[in-house]
C-alpha cells in the first residue's frame, strides 16, 4: 500500500511541475521585446541591465510578475511587462532559463 501511495504522490508532483513549465519556443518569440536591454540571447550589452540567460525559471517568473503587479518598482519594466499574461511570463521564463 505504501508503494502505491508513493507512486501516486510522485505522479501528482510530476503533473504539477509540468503545469508550471512554459513553452520556450513561444517565449523566444515574446523575448524580442526584451532584447534591447537584456540582449538578443539574454546577455545584456549594458551593465545596468541584468543577464536573463540561465536564470532559474521560477525566479524569473516571480520577478517578472513582481514588476507586472507593482511589487517591484521600475517604470521601464512596468511598461514592458504590464500586458503579459501568466502564460506569457511562464514562456519567457522557460526560454531564458533554457539558455546556457
């Protein structure tokens, strides 16, 4: 019985983690608007903007949502992310997290 319970829990966790995963290909398309500050491949050409390439996916989701929702204040970022849906944010995060 314990083995069955453990297997069910593993399957549930797997399903939940997949629900969080974004579509990196869609994120790459959406990332075109980010390239001016964060670079075409997520490596910023300017020292005042952070590199996004290789950041952890969940971290990127959290930070982009914080800018969008006003928890983090930056007028430029607010303007860039205010129209993004949760799916857009997940896709962007998947794209940038996948860049090595």
